[in-house]
C-alpha cells in the first residue's frame, strides 16, 4: 500500500514550488503524521509527499495533474501490485479527486478541496472518497464540496462529506479533528488493502525525475524543472 500526499497552490502561477512554501510545508507535516500512523498498523505502507514543479494549476495544462500522474506511475513502477491512497489539500484535493480512476488508486481524501461545479464524479467508480471541509473556509467552498459529495453519492459512488465546524482553509483551527479524520481514513484503507492482498512494504524511492515523490522523513528534495 502507498499513500501519496498532494499539496495546494494557486489557480495560475508558473513560479517553481519551493519547499519553504506554506502550501507544501502544511502537507509535509501531515505526511509525517500519516507515516507514523501507518507504521503502527499490521499492514506497513509507504507514504510519499509530492512537490509539484510549479505553484499553479494553470488551466488548460493542469500542471499538478501531470505531476500527480507521474508520481502514481513512478510508485507503480517500483511496487507494481500496490494500491494507492491519494491525500490532497486545496488544489491537491482537486487533483486527487480528478485522479480517482488512475490505475492503482483505491481511495481519495480531499481536504478543503478546490471543487468546480463542472468537475466530474462519474470516473470514481468503486474508489472510496472522503471530502473534508471547514465551514469557516473563505478560500474554497464547503458548499461546493458538499454538493460534489451529494452528487457522487446519488450516482452510486462511495463518497462522503465531513464538515469541520469552525475550520478554516489552512486546517489550523481544530487541527486535531482534521488530522484524526485523515488518519482514520488512511489507516482503514491500509488495513483493508492488506487484508485483501497480504502485507506489503518497500523502502525504495521511485525513480528520480525532475519532480518526484519523497518520503516525509527524507531530507533530499526533488529538483524542479
């Protein structure tokens, strides 16, 4: 089992994503939390944190989708039979939801995701998804997340929505509740995947590339291109 963590960004920016940006650091902390959680399970899993090449979504290129697809392919190249859970915040949450049908993806946890009414849900299939949103978020819309989850559930998909009362976009207020919701989702996915396929574990890194997943405990930063 592998967990791929995706950070947020901006709608438009061609600037490189640097490791000191808050959008990245926020998910670095969460990746460390998840690594500790899955290490305590009976079904060990790897946790990877992707640093995108660029800060922006950059329609129509959707650069974070390109990077996340590369990352999932790199993980599968090292662990061909592994299942993947995507955990994304804001822009990363949107990327995670849109990649719900990517080969190997079993689950998606989208935190304060940037969701548009035109974003599809039909592609999710049997992939389980959890959308978590604070009702004090002034950057992305909790209502849009709830509407997406409702639309997907009505179409027969395994999609749930959880509201964090008083929670904002940065996930600082009520941070324990945010962390607990993500941790529970990921640990359950890891345990279920292990029960279906048997225990699996690897400490190898995916192949090097201009942008790559990285272990939250690894000080080596991927290059940006």
